[in-house]
C-alpha cells in the first residue's frame, strides 16, 4: 500500500470533516432544541450553494463575499419555513413532523432542479481555486483548508454561543424543558424560530463552500441531509460535543474508501449508508 | 399454598445506578400483595422486570413455577401475567370495547374470535364499563381510563395482575370504588400485586406488604407489622421532611 | 330505558345491518378492472391506447401506495420501498439473462426476492422506531442499490443495467384489425396483469383489516410496550407486515421491468418510488384500504400533467401535496370525508355525551 496515498486520503478526510461538522451541528441544533428531525436540512445547504453560484454568474460576486449575503438569506429562509410550517406540527406525531420536513425537502430540491436543471454547476475562474501546497508529496488545497478553518471557527463559535450567551442559555433551557422554560418567561416559540433559522444559516454557509470545492447538482442536498444525520447518530442524539469527532470518523472513512477501493469514488455514499445502518442497528440491539 | 411469582436476587442497573438491588420476594396464589416505598425506591422497575419490559442485570423471575427471566412480555402474558400501567395508556384510535378486545384476542393464543369477544364483554361487565363500550378511548375520564386499564388486563385472563398506582389522581369516592373493584377481581381468583402511595388503600387491601427503599427491600410482612417497623417509619418520615 | 340497554340496542342493530363495504368495494374494483379496457376502447377508439397506459400507471401507484400502507399500519415508516421494487425488477431481469425459464415465472419470484430482503431488513430493524427506522431503511435501500450497481457487469449490467423482454407481443393481423389495435392489445394485457396484482393487494389488505392483525398492528403503532404486555408478539406482527408489504411491490417491480423493457440501478431503486409510495397514502388516508387507492387515483391524474410540464422537477407536486396534507388534512381525503359524515351523523345517533371532563386532575 502506498503510504503517500494513505496520508493524502487521511488529510483529505480531515479537511472534509470540518464542513461535515458544520452542516451536522446545524441539524443537531434543530433536533436538540426544537425536537424536530429536519429532513430538509441538506436542502438549506444546497440552496446556499446555488445562491453562491447564481450571485457569481449574475453579478460576478466572489463566493468569499457572497458568504455575507447567503448567511442572512438562509437565516430568513429558515425563519420563514419555521413560521409557515414547522411551528404547526410541534405537538403532532413524530411521523407527521418527519413527513412535513421530507415534503419541504422535496419542494426545495425540485424547485432547484426546475431552475438550474440536473447538471453540475461550477464557479469557474476564481483565482484561488487552484492554489495548493505540497508537503512531502501530500497536497493540500487552499480552498479545502480555508473551508476547514472557517467551519471549525463557526462550530466552536456555536459552542461558545450555547454555553456563554443569554440566547444560548435560553436554547439549552428550552431543550431541556419546554414548559419549565415557558414558566420562567422565555418565549419558547421565538427561541425555536431562532434555533431553526440559525441551523439553516450554518447549512447555507457550508453550501457556499461546497460550491467552490466541488461542482454540485441540486441533489447534493439530500446526500448531505443523510451525511449530517449519520454524523449526528454516530455522535449520539443531543450530543453536540461528539459531532466534531463523529464528523472526523465519517469523513475519514469516506475518504479512505474513495482512495483505497478501486472504483471507490462511486461507493462513497454507500459507505455513509453502511455506517448509518450499522450504527443504528447496533445501538438498537443493546439490551434494555 | 402455591407460589405465583418468585423473584430471586433481582437487580437492575442503569449505567452506574442500581435502580433495583438484590430484591427477592414471593407472591402466593390468591393474595393481594402490596409494594410500597418512597419515590425512586424502584417499585415500578420491579413491575417492569416481572412483566418483561426490562431485562434484569442479575437474578431471576419465576411465574407459576416457570423460569421466565428471558421470556418476552407477550410470553409472560400468555403464561398468565396481566399488567395495568401507572400512566394510563389506552389505544386512542380504538373504542373502549376494542381496547379490551385486544387483551382478549391476544392474551390467550388460539382463542377464537367469538370467545374473545365474550371475554372482552365479561371484563367490561366486571369493571362496570359495558355502557361505554362504543365510546372512543380518547374521550374517557381518568376514572374510566383506570377501569379500562384494568379491564384490558383482565381480558387477557391473568392468574396474577400487576397494578401500578391505580389510585393515583382519584378522588376519595372514586378510590373507594377502585378498592371494591380490586377486591372483586381477587374474588374471581386472580392474585394481585399492586404499587400504592396512599397508605389507607394499602391498609384496606393488602394481605402482605413489601417495603422498598433505594432499590432494596426494607422489610416485608402484614400492614400492621411493617408500619410499626422503625426503618419504615424513618424512610417515610425522611421523605415527609423532604416534601 | 337505561343508558346501558340503549347503547347495547344501538350496537346490536348496527351489527345486524352492517354492509361489508370492503368486500363490496373489492367486487366493484374487480368489475371496473375487467371492463375498463373495453369501455375505453368503445368511447375513445384509438386514443384508448394511451388512456389505458395512464390507467395502468394508476393501478401501479395504487399497488405501491397500498403495500406501503400495510407496513405503515404497524407504525413503521419505511423508506425502503424502492428496494423491494428494485429487488423484484432485478430478479426477473437476472432470471431472463441467466436462466431459461418462462418469462412470467419472474413475477412471483420477484415477489419472493422482495420478501427475502424484507425479512432480513425487518429482522434487524425490529427494535428501531420512528425516525431511526426510517433512516435505517433508507440506508439499507441505498446500500442495496450500490451493491447492484457494483456487481460485475457480466452479471447485472452495472451502470447500464439489463434489458428485459416484453411479456406480451401481440401480432398484427392484416385485414382483421387496425395498426393501433396491436398497441391496444399489448396495453390491455399489461393492464390486466397490474389489475390482478392490485386485486391481490387489496384482498390482503382487507384480510388484515378483518383479522386480529388489524388490532395487533394498531396496538403496536400506538404503544409497542403495552401491546407486548397485552400478549401481542410485536416481532411477529411486524415481520408479517413487512412480508405483505414487500411481496406485492416486488411483483410490481418485476411486471414493470417487463413493461418498461429495462432495469437500471438509478431507475429501479429510485428514491422517487419511495416518495410516491408514502405521499399517496398520506394524501388519501393512512391505515385504511380505501385511502391509498383514493390517493393513487387522485394523484395519478395529476402525475401525468406534472411529468409533462416539468421533466426534471416533477416531484415538486408531491412535495406540495405532502406538506399541504400534513398541515391541513393529516388524516387524508378519506379521513376528511369520514369526519364530515360523522359530524352529520352524530346528532341523529344520540351518541353519549362526554361527561366528567372536570374530573381530570
């Protein structure tokens, strides 16, 4: 086995883990605070990616700057979706909540397919896209590195926000006890709204980065919903701390398979699904 | 007298916490056996271990002389164990009679539909619910729900019935009705194990009492005996202070 | 008259005059299937060829939806329906390629293959509920798709899939028929095959609803622990639901492979199949025999329009239906109708008043 190739795969996996953690942490926020498993989460990511693409094509805005447009736009989108749909099913059976977000996901994905079609879209001709560093035969691209750093900063920022700000404390209070939080005067509905919008915002930022790293199609969102779910499940529901490690595990596993197995690139998604499946089944059969 | 339930050195740990630790007791046929103790003493865990909703960390459970430690809840039900829950859990999409019919249809494998319907009607009769047969289960009052909970368990034709705090939330007059109901069920030959907080109810009903505290058996005996026990008084007064 | 006696009397008369609507519906459906092709031909002539094809799609959607609903009755929201469908489709395609059996044998064997996959999947996912079950089944379906995709090309065709010969090749007899009647005969034959599969699915659904399994399924869906204590064996009931759900959609996948003429990993295991399977019963009304069929008839008429209008994103219509159904009619069209009828019937029947609400603590 070629060691350089192995190291390269590990490095690529670690760099990808940042983005995965960013998207997953948003999903975990929605699950933890609101108690909604959002099947449309990856679609926020996709919308972020295609907004960045369109801003570049139409106005020539560099993706670095469109981060500052996409973030508030996705925050607003999340808020609108929460207000117009999610808040009506907070007390409905889990099945209904799930199906509702599933439906929202279908709408967003197919809306994107109608607008942009099914072909991959590339943000071409940005100067920093090709820049990379060589360290002992292992190459590290500037863009994946930057996305790793930005993601890490945002994830750690979210931890800080949850632990040290009044809003974060409110979110944790609501997550632990809905009625209790209402009694101490927190406006539960507003906390939910902010949490959901924030979760969309984080996914949207991740989307901008994927638009530069890859050439996504509108179906990238669903794959990322499942990736994020895999990571959240591996970390354990409600365990925000575990997400960084779980993202690392999942991303490295994916990268290793893609590099080491012949034809492995197309098996990437299957690796994710196999991991989710194995983890879920294993958890469920631990004796009660 | 024959032993209906024999629990031997039962233990249940959740993570590092021992909810139940080294608990042994025997329930004899035809008696009314009470399990009491302060909150968190492990009473409901005991019922869950006996009915198979939890697997014990150690120890064994025998039902009518058979080792059922590894048996599923359904197998224990078929062996003659009935269970009514503390938090009443009717099937809301069914009528009251359908709820009871579920117990009758599945409590005894191989029972014909006609026999099951007959058995369901009997259980409704005993619990005084016949007039409400066609009502949706989600439209019941608390007392009616408690009766339904018992009717459903009775319809499985149990030899022994586990009742988890059936008096909780009832008014005094309703509680008296419920006591009468439990006695009537016993008089049909069903052994009864119940958890209860309300001490006068325990006094009126129980032949024997098992007192638990912090997952362990404190003492066991007749109501008059255990209530004189210094440890029991301390466990309860301690709780009284805290409350 | 005591309240007791009155309720009994009402219950008694209701039982005596109860019409077996489910069986009546089955007979009506059978008659409709039997006469549909001739009726279409008589009314529309040449255009009946494409109408028959649309009607076949409606039958297909009905099978998909009703078979999904049977499993959903146990509270398990499966996202593996595409896998059962694909298992059936690939079974018949592989048999054609590697074994010299009569073509029609692939259809029941497609059902068998789906059942085997369902039993394996059902057995390991027994303890998963809600969202976890959904995600696990979706993952299993995607893994199966990837496995089929990566089987050596000489075996399963890889990315390019396999060709599947048509089940029916009616011949043109000059002088006795017109050209378009060949296509009509072919579509008619497929229509009847789909009709038979649908009737079998409906019959299975009715049998479940009339047996004690209806109660077992409902009990498990509401509260699995209580169901177990009542003597229900949840594992057995769930596996039965899995088998019933898979067998018909597996057969559907096999028939459809012949009708379409090929199997492809992306097409035969498409997430769209799963989406259709779950949106339709939710729109029509969950946990009933009628609901999924009503939903299929309603949606398949929209489907054609959507597919023609938006080639790439036609699923958007289903997303909208799904969201609106959950928000405005969580019990589906059938539930909405029942609600209206009940509201009208209630004052007349003199239902017992709800009393003692104030007794709740």
